[in-house]
C-alpha cells in the first residue's frame, strides 16, 4: 500500500474512532449513516490503491471466522424469512457489515507501526473523553450533554454518551490501554508517568459515572493485569502491578465518594433492589423467547419489538435490550 493511501486510511480510522463516541455514542440513525459512509469511503481508498499498485494484500487470520459466521447467520435469518421484524434485522446487518469492514481495514491496510500509533491514539483519546466527562459532570447535571442537549426525559447521560452505562462500557475498554502500554514496555521511560495518569483519570471517570458493573469489571481488569505480571523475570514491574491492582479500585471508590459506595451497596441488597430484580426478570423472559424460537431466534435486533409479548412484569419502560447480552443473543439468534 502506498504511503499516501496508508496515511489517509489511518487518519480516517482515527476520525471514525473519535466521531463514534462524540456523536452521542453513535446510537442515532444520522450518526450511524455518517460512520457507514466514511467506512465505505476508506474501503474504496484501500481497494483503489490496491488496484493502482497491482497487488491486493489480504492477511489470512482466524479472526475472520466469527465475523463471517455472524454475517452469514444474520443473512440467513433474512433470506429464509426467520426474522420477526425484517426491517430491524436488515438495518443491523448493514451496521454489522460496516463494523466488519473496519476490522478488515485495520487488519490489512495498516502496518505494525501504524497499529501501534492507533493504540496510542485510543489511549490518548480515551483520556480526553474522560477529562471532558468529568468536567461536564461537575458543570452540568447528568441529563445534559455538551451543555445544550437535554435528556431529562431519558436515561442518565454521562460524557458524550446518552446513557452512563454506555460511557462506562466504552471507557472500561480504553482504560486498561495506557496501563498495559506502560507495564509491557511499549512506551518510553519518561512517558510512563503520563500514561499511568491517563489511565487513572479514565478509571476515575468510570467511578464518577456511577455504573456499578463497570466499576466491578475495572477492578477485575486490574487484578488480571497484575496476575499477568507476576511471572518470573518481571523484576520491579511486580510491585507496580500489585500497587495498581490495589490502588486503582480503592482510588475509584474514594473519588466516587458516597454516591458510588451507595450504588455498589445495592448489589448486596439484591432481593430488595428493584433495578436488579427487574433485569433478572427481563433475562428470564428473554430466555422464554429463546425457548419458543430455539433454532433461528426472533431475528437480530428484534428484541425491542418482540419482548412485549413475553414480558411478565409491569413498568412504563420500553425494553430495547435485555441488559443481559447472552440472554438477548440466544433470544435473537437462537441457541
């Protein structure tokens, strides 16, 4: 691939990675349309350069298998008319193709140095989003984004995301990056303190989002990173790993303050905590959907449309998702 085309694809992937969270988490149709259009443009640049160079570089990897299986199964749901809401399944299939194309670009259009720079970009951008989320949370209530978009009638927002749990899920993917880059020697010695600081700011932002599951998962991630470094020939990194495993969750609890402690304490009051018992019941009802459609499921992205038929509890909410990925997966795609 030519240097110019490679730089263009790399810049485009960075724009994709930045636009998706900043556009309210890319949950709205206009944001997804922009992302798909930009992805298609980058694919055309890559293929055009391959044609100009007379060589198509396509790296064989087993990572294509789950992507191919996912797209094939969803396509069969539409082709064999197994989806109970074809429009939603068709839209989700288009979105899945776009995600797969981004993955193909990352694997085939970028060389190892560019992949490293992309990882550094994710780490730095995650830090910027975390700082913005913290400052916005201090300056405005959790139902406002960018100080002008009011979400008082919807879920609790945090950062640029319309749902604090979406933000926490996004940040728990990025927070370990700067810490792992330091631990495995991917950054220079003089940069280690900066990257550790970036990672800790991301952890703090997750704590301030008050997402219970994300805080627990971040604690498990810290323990996992520590365990990976406890083998022989790791030297002084052992101490850093152990300190991180202890201080990161403790720091998150301390900076999150009483609101976070109260949120986490609800996990110990499971039978009395309505938000938890209702989600458990939703998962149970989603499995009832799977039992009635055991092979093909109800169709990808059909949960919101089909779930009211199986819902056994009463509330005034529209359940677009089951809040249990595994239960929703078997309900929509079969067992």
